[in-house]
C-alpha cells in the first residue's frame, strides 16, 4: 500500500510540476478527428498481470487504452517491430502518432518516415530518441518528443549499483554460491573499495549530475566532461571538477561512466584508439547507448584485461542478438536494457506520455525540455 501511495505521489508531482504546466499557444500540434496511435513496447507475457503498475509492457500499453478509445482514437500496440512483414510495418502508412521506448525501440528510419504519409508525432516513453532518424524527421516536419526527467533517478541509481558491482568484484562471488563453490581468494584478489577512486563521467546532464551527487558520500575524486560547464556553485556543492579535454580526463580515471546521448558525433566515440588511452584495468559503466562504443573493441579490451570490468544495459542493436560478443566477453556485468524501466519510472513516463498526447489533441505546446525535434530544428544535444 505504501509503495502504491508513493507511486501515485510521484505521478502527481511529475505531471503537475511547473515545467509541465499547460500553456495554450499556437496550434502547431492542433489536430481534429479520430487518430491512429501505434505503441511499440516489450512483451511481458506472464509478468504482465503480476503488478498493476507494470504499465510499460505491450500488454498494458502505458495504461492509456481506455482513455484514448473513449475519445474516439484507435490504439494499436505491438512488440513486433523488425522486418518488412512485422506488425509495425503494416501500420506505418496510416498511423498519426508512434510511441516507442528506448528499452524496445522501434527504429524509425528515413525509409519508414517516407512511407508514413499521415505521421505527425513521434513520442519516446522514456528518455533518448536516437532510435529515430532525427534529421529525416526534421526534414519531414515531424515533431519528436520524449518524457524528459522521467527515469533520470532510475538510471543514476542503476549506474551507482553497477559501479559497486564491478569495484567489489561481486559477480564471481554470486556465481560461486549458485554453483556450490566457496573460494574467497577468487573474489578478493581483485575487489576494491570505491573510496579514493577517480570516477569520471562522460556527460553531465540530468543523469550525470545525479550520479555525481550520489557518489559524493563515497569520497571519490569526481571528474566530468560535458559540452557545458556547471555553474560554480553547483560544481562546488557536488565536488566535481570540469575536464574540458576528454582525452586528458580519461587516463586519470579508475572508473569511466558514459552519460552522453548518442549522436552522429558520439557514435563509435570509444573506438580501439580511445580505449587504448584509458588506464589499464579501468572499469566502465555504460547505461547511455551501446553504439557509443565500438562493440568489438570493447570485447577485445575486456579479453586482454585492459578493461577490467564492463557493465551496462545498452546494446546495439536491441534486443541484442544471441551471438553479440558482449554476452560472452570476460569480466562483464551486462543486463538487458532495464535501468530506466523500473515500476516508478514506468508510472512517470506513462503519465508524461499521456500528458503530451492530451496536449497534442488540444493543440497545446509540450514542456520545452521534452522537444527533440520541433519545427525542423533538433535539440542542442543532438546537433
């Protein structure tokens, strides 16, 4: 009961915050009549009914079906998103709104945009819209938006967990217990304290700042690289030092955390050459996007020991194929893309998606921070 009350409070606070207050402006989203909305979400199967707040799965479709259909709109939900004969492809020509998530992304290519003659709005239920060809969307005059802030806490907490899992060499101990073994030395020879280590985040936006704040009590040496420097007061409060030159920061770090969006500039940013600049035995946490890393270069560096541990929940593509090299490389603590889809996060991004749909139907603006593409312009972080 307490968990349910807390969840409801989180939704109310998220949707009634000043940044999401309703302001009627020019009708760039104005639209009348019945609309076809398609949602692409991961399948939950037997888990769908185990929690009434499990809204982010295909079976529950963000909990907005009754609301949409009561207003005369058509709502199609599927998890089938790949290939020319998939369910999503059947609806591309006549859908008006497409909703997807970073956890089971519907890749919206330029080809799909060209086929979607009625498409006006692309919504991400969560944070991160790199599954959309943003330049093609801008050229087509589409609006792309996401629920900014909906799962920042969820991801930052998950990053901190992964740092500790790697630093303390947790997974080998867990696997020993499961297999019936007991070998303390096999764990302790490479288990360390987090205190005193240098942690650098590549990107210090909402998630990166939250992570730095959560690391402060561990008495780490905190560094950050970002296109924008924090104001001096916030920097002093967090206790982090700005590093303008990424390649100068990386060799200083015992732990590197990736918190930058995937753009044309950051795709493949950590290639073989850049990984070679990292401190030998570095630990890396990446909950940003898998394509920021050179897949094979990471696997090779883990195999050689140059990367002593790699953890994250993002892959490319997603879902990750069974032969993806990160599944089999040593010293990894990988999971499916789960960090931003906690039940608390689902409640927030479901509420935020509903809020934006409601604004779209009413011809109202979205909160400014939610726009990724608006009137042919990309948000600064994607330029």
